[in-house]
C-alpha cells in the first residue's frame, strides 16, 4: 500500500503543479475557485486510479503505455464524442464521462450560476473517482496476493 500511495502522491503533485502553471499562463478564472480545485483534485485521483488499473494488467512498461491509450482516448476524448450525440444517440452516454463533466464545470460563467450548477458535475466526477479508486485498490491487493 505504501508503494501505491507513494507513486500516486508523486503523480498528484506533478499534475497539480502542471495544472496550476497552465491555469496561470492561460489566465483562466473559474466561476468558483473551490469547485475548480475540488474538480481538479478528483480528476487527478481518478486518472491516477485509471492508470493504476491499466498498469496492473500489464507485465512490462511498454504494455502499460499501450494499455492506457484506449482508456485515455475514451476518458479524455469524451467531450468530442458528445458532439456526435445528435447523429449517433449511443454517444449520449458520454455525457456522464468525467471529462465532459469537467468541461461543463469549466464552462460555468462567473455571473448567474447556482450551487446546483456546480454540484452535479462535482458529484458525477466524485462517483467516478470513488469507483475507480476502489477498483484500483482491490485489484492492487489481489495482484499482491497472486505473487
């Protein structure tokens, strides 16, 4: 468990610093700074868990790098898939992808938003984060028992 937490902490810190620098350089000002920070924290944990899950099924670093590609494509490409929802109704399910919810949260204007506008995306991202984190911890523990 120490290895899992240690590696995750390093990824978390590097990701947070990179996002903070990018946000500063781009001059982005969120409608709610606390919702923005919470969503970013949840997202970093979520993607770390997804990467851990892919890594647990890989035997080499090359396999891990390749196995994360489809997951990254689905999770980060979901906002583009939503654009196809009018033509292909199956893509409407992507509306609940964490990256789409993050986009919704980032698009909220500084004036005229409600707490509900902030909570829905945060709760969906939180749900994804909790589920993937639990799955990654369970798979990690099973992998340790297999060895």
